[in-house]
């Protein structure tokens, strides 16, 4: 598949990012697509999911055609929030770290949010990967 065909297929399923979601029918993704790559995420309407992956893609020209390389990441604000959360929990519980129960509580308060964020991210990442494969094949 040529670069132009890939870009055309992605643009057919992607709309520009809007700050306010409307009730109109929407495309699968929202974001931006250029000749060098794209930055998109799945459109979920008025629902909110702060763990929704942002897909950064680039196009690599090869002898056999064009290869699409993607990287999925959390939104920068969510990564910063999670780091601050863990730091605040550790700092606020610093006096309780001397005994076993305090250590377990701090561990749980840090590991549980990380586990929830990871699960939510990877569930959505799998969905977005399948959608991209369907669009590009």
C-alpha cells in the first residue's frame, strides 16, 4: 500500500480534535494526520477515559512498501498526575513506613492505582491496535 493510500484511509476514519463533543455521528479516531505521521486517539464521545492511549505513528518507506510504526502513550498530564499521586502518598505516610502494616498500606496505595491505570490503558491499546489494523489492511 502506498503512503498516499495509508494517509487517505486514516483521514477517512479520523476527525480533528474538538474540545467539546457534539451529538453528531463521529469517526473512529480524532487527532491529526500529516505526511510524516499521525497523533490520534479513539473517539469516545462525551464519555471520559483519562487512560485512553494517544497513538503516535510514523511512516517508514521500505522497498516492499510503507511500514507504519506506532507508539502508544498515556496523556502527559495523566503520567504527571500518577507520579505526583505516588509521591504524595509516600511523603504523607513517611512516618508509618517503619512498621510492616505501614509499608503494606503505602504499597497498596501506590500499586493499586498503577494497576488500574495499566489495565485501563492496555485494554484500550488493544482496541485501538485492532482498529488501526482493520483500517490499514
